[in-house]
C-alpha cells in the first residue's frame, strides 16, 4: 500500500479507537448515574418508612 493509504487507514483506526473509548466511558458514566439514582431512591424510601 502507498504511504498515503497507510496514513489514511491509521487515521480511521485511531478515530474508531477514540470513538470506542468514549462510548465505553459514557457507558460507565451512565451505569454510575443509574446506580446513584437507585441509591438515592432507596434512601428516600427508607426515610419515608421511618417517618411513618
């Protein structure tokens, strides 16, 4: 392959790797947000139970 083709393929690979990494980070962030929301909900339910 030509040098230009090699460079273009490398840019595609790099871009794909970056996009994959960002998607994984977003996924982890979303999981953390959901976990925190569930924890908050459990705490609110417990507070309601204790105040009755």
